[in-house]
C-alpha cells in the first residue's frame, strides 16, 4: 500500500484515503461481494525500525488453546494485525467460538436436519424469509454479503430461533451472523453462533430486552467513571437530552459505524474475550469523539447537539485511527477488569429487577432475568402441560403460603413452573411442604423450571470439604441447606460455581470472593425469612464490603461478608458460625451464632 510521506504530517491521526487491493479477496467466503470491500490506508502508523515480527499462524494459536494458555492467546489476538483478507479467520474464528461451547458438540449434519425441520427442505428459497421476532429489522446489517449471503443469514437466525426459543430480543445477533459468514460456511457460522449464545463462562450476545438494557446502562456507568470529561461534555452539550439516549445506541457505534476493517480486527478479540472487548472500544470512541469535537469544525457543537446519537455513528464511519491503534487504546484502559465490569453489570441488573417487582406496595419478589423469556412457542407448551399435573391442594397451599408472606399469589403459569419440579426435592432437613414451597418461591423464576437434584449430603457422602467440592463445584447455581444439632434450618442460594474459587484474575491472582447479586440467604426454622443482597434496594455504590457473596478454599466455606460472615463452615463440615454481614444485612441465622452441623444438603438444577 502506498505511503505518501509529503502529506504524512498534515494527515497525522486522520483518515487519509481508501484503496482496493487486487489480492484482497483470498480469505472471504463465496457469498461475499468482495468488490465492495475497501481497505482504509492510514499514514499515521509509525514505521518500526528493524524487521517486524511475523504474524502468528493458526497452528501456533491452536496449540496454545489446546494447552489451556488462554492468556497467551489473548495477547496474540490483540497484537497480531492480520490483513482483512487473511485466510486465518476461516479456521481461527470457528476454533475461538468452539471453546465457549457449553453443550455437547453437534454431530455432523445436525444443522441441516434442523434446516429441513424448519423449512421442509435444505434448498435455499428465492423468496424472502420472515425473520424471528427477536431480530431488529432496522439493524439487519449484511455488510458485504451477496443476495445469497443475506438469504443464508436469514436462514441461520431462523434455525437458531427454532433451536433456542428462549431468545426474545437480540438485535446484535443478525450483524454477528453476517460478520461470521464473511469467513466461513453456513454450517460453521451456525455452530459459532450456537456456542456464543450458549456460553456460560463469558457473555457474548444478550438475548432478552432486560439484559439489552442492563448492557447499555453498564456502558454508561463505566463511561461515567473512565471517561468523566467526555460524559460531562455530552451533558453540557445537550442539556435537554438525557444521557441515556446517547448510550442506548452504543453497540451501533461499533457494529453500524466502524469501517469493516476495524470491525474484523475487533471480532478477532471479541470471539475469545467476550463483550468486554466492545465495552473498551466504546470508551475509546467516546474519548476520540470528544477530542474531535474540540478540534474539528465538522463536529462543531452547534452541528451535533440536536442529534448527538447519530453524530457518534457518523464519526465512527470516519474514525481517525487505524484498527491497531484503536485496539491498543482500548486495551490500555486501566482499572477495567472483568471482575469490575461484572460487578457493575450485576448491580445494574439487580437494580432494574428491583424496579420491576411483581406488584406495588410491600417488598415483593423480584422478576428474574428470564421472565422475559417465557412466552415462546415450545417453552409455553411445556408450561401448559405442567399446569395440568398440579392438584388443587397444591395450588391452595402455594396461594396460602404467598398470602402469609405478604405477596400476591402467582398465576397458574408461575405455579406450574414453581410447583412441578419441587416434587423431586426430597429433603431430610426440611420435610414440611409449606416451607419447601416458600423456599421455591424465593428462587429466581428461571431456576424453578428446572428439576432439583441432590448433589451432596453429609448423611450419604460423609463430612469432607474435598468430597463436597468433587460433587458440587461444577454446578451453577446450587441450593445449600443446613440443619444444626439444635434443629435450626437455614442456608443459601449460591448463584455461581464453587469452582470459581480457583479462577484467577487478569493479574494471575485468585479472587477471595466471587458470586453475583442473585445469591441470597434464607432461614426456614424457627423463623422463616429471606435475606437478599442489599444492592437490590440501593441506588448508590455500597462499596466492596457489600459485594462479598461467596468464598472458599481447602479449609473453609463462607457466604456473605463485611463486618461478619453470614455462614462459615470448617473443612470437616462439622462446626460453623453465623453473624450479621453487610452483603445481606442479615441477623445471625441461629441465636447462638456458633452451631454444630447435623446435616448439610446441597442441590443442583438439571439443565440450568
């Protein structure tokens, strides 16, 4: 690509031109209109002295992934600027996506069998295909796909809707599908999407309106801390426009605004690290736009103050930095760890849930994230089938339980979800059906759809923390019930896997505490009470001491922290103690504070 030294200083840090390369198209799939793809040429890239290091190969990256060296892979993906036409992505992207697969690997031909089930044929129709309801028609971005490529994308999202009926709102899913199809076949693109949608370790694609809202509000909260001057500028520039309106379109700055060359390099990292890559890119965009507004007349405040949201997207189309520089700036932001982002995300999610209580008045149960997922074809049929299995006695008992708790009795659908699976919960600790129904009503709605299974009990598996971990640590979530030698019954709903005690942060250090704000404590005897995370009802940052959900090592288990531990058990699962703590604002769960364990039971949920 030519480098014009005479104009280098004048064009520094600016978009300089567009060119086509004759050998540009070797890495693209057949359903891509390669003649439309342009390569941006930046004159501001500093020329390195000496020989530049060779780009890493797919074989090298695959070996590192097979060895579990994800950190090394992360650094390679961030630093290696493969050309947009590099054939490496046809192998790299499917491999990166496959590592997030939570379900058993699909057998060969599975996708085409589903295509036949949905459409009655595997032949691609020439007529337009009606898209699923979760697709945003205004953002069906095809990028450079041919007409055939667009029909393929339409078919993929329809099959995914058939296979994943719980997806109710996911506007970014179609653009991600289109991007994948630039470098791989239809079947491979579907497998990649299925892995991203089903990922449990990292978030890639939001699938409900609630989580879509949580995400853009999370970006806004992070920006307020890490781009204070830029956010303040937006607020001064548009005093009559709420800041929320600017950030609602944050994902379209990237997916609809940035040049395809930038987008492809971002996806190299995104398919390995998850949505946090997009968070970082968004912060850099805000910062660059703020600087351009101060120095470039094109972005004069008078020209953009009435439509700052669209101005940001237009700015991204002319982004004045190269893909390499954009990524470097994004990954140079300090203090933006995955743990920090997760904490902001969970707090935002819980706050939104707390404002969506089942009815007004007294403190009520909070809607689960999957309450948006219920009215879908197959799951609705399953719920209706469950409802016919319930007896009148169960309905009356559950209604009476809710009335005693000061809560509105749920409708038949909620009862069907909550009561049917609980029949499998055969506890030696709590044989009272009314108490079990009460406990079941406290669980997140989506969890009540799954069958409980006893993972560990001291009665059968002995009193050993090692055995506890072997049988329990890979399950998420878990329900823990303790019966003391004084017959008190209490416990906790634990939102995260106990295996997370071994996970290290970006600095290679183990996190003392883990878990999310969905964790809660409960007492069933002698008093019946639920103690949710204090962050649900708080509109301000409560500090680290109020977010100490779960901790564990070879010597103990702890739930809740901050000026006390709500539940602590020793390595022999024999003795424990309970105090009030800041995380749940609970009283001691038994009067004496110290207790001896008679029975400990831990339940998992099949399919959760």
